[in-house]
């Protein structure tokens, strides 16, 4: 019974190690695909080489050379993680027009001046009149703080926006958005692999909320304060 139990433990341990190793190789392949500063052909070549190496290491788990293969795999993953840690966000790319600027603020007592408040006139997602404005707000005149949830990919995923309403009728909305470059497409998987920077956008409700409700056709829910 003791021998059988020990065999089961060894098999389970090897199976778990194999699974973790395989997941590490998959992660590494995706990291190379989304972050290598090469063209499409270069990334394909790198992925083929990484795939061949990964397959060789996994096959070696069933041979007597698994100790050597584990050492080689460990060195490769350490090198990959070291490279991954060097990837840093940038502020100097050719950004898409709707995230070309990020909001900054100048504070004077209760007066806050926001620079680069987006106030686009959207006709379609590709046809719009861009406007970036400077607005000054009195924090003592905040009357409402509303939370918007915009469901853009089914009921499981929503984007959160916060809107501040002032006594003069203005509303400014803050939204943390991915910062795509010009002509770049959004990728859910790429977002997990540092493909996009993050930008804090301040915009009028007539821009950022209408874009989602009227132009993109997303399901948007407003949770009013009070």
C-alpha cells in the first residue's frame, strides 16, 4: 500500500510539473508574439523556434534526459522573464486620435483646471470632429457623482466610468482606457501581454457616454448618486 501511494504521489507530481511547464511555454510563446519588436515574419520565425524548443523539453520529460531538459527550460524561462521585465510603457507613440492626449490638472484651492478634456462630435467610430478643451471646475459645486457601466462584450465584461456633475450643468467623466496606436486593433489577449498602454481620459458625457450608447451600440447603465 505504501509503495502504491508513493507511486501515485510521484505520478501526480510529474503530471502537475508537466502541466505547469506546458503553461509556461504557452505563456512564453504569447509573450514573444505580442512583444517582440520584429515584423510579422520575424515573430513567426521566433514562435516556430520557441515551439520546437518547448516541444523538445516536454518530450524529454518522458525520457532519462529530463533533468538536463529541466535545467535548459529553467534557463530559457529566466531569460524570458528578464526580457519581459524590461518592457516599459511609452508616451511617445503615434496614438489613435481619441487617446492622443491624457488629462492633466492644475489645482488652485477648490478650483481645478483640467487640460485635454475630450469633447468629440462623433458621427461614426471613424468619422468625428476632434476637440480637446481646457475646463475649470469648482469642487464646491459638485452635485452628483454617477457610476456608468458599459457592457461591450456580453454580460460578463463591463467598462466603468465615473461622472461628476456640477451646479452649472456640466458633467465631466473620467475613464481609464487602453491607449491604442493609430490603426491598431483591440485584442483581449494582447491586453494581458502589455500590448497597450493605459490612459486616463476626461471627457464630456456628450462625448464618451454617447459614443458608447449611440455610436457603438453598447449596453450602458447609469447608477445615480443619492
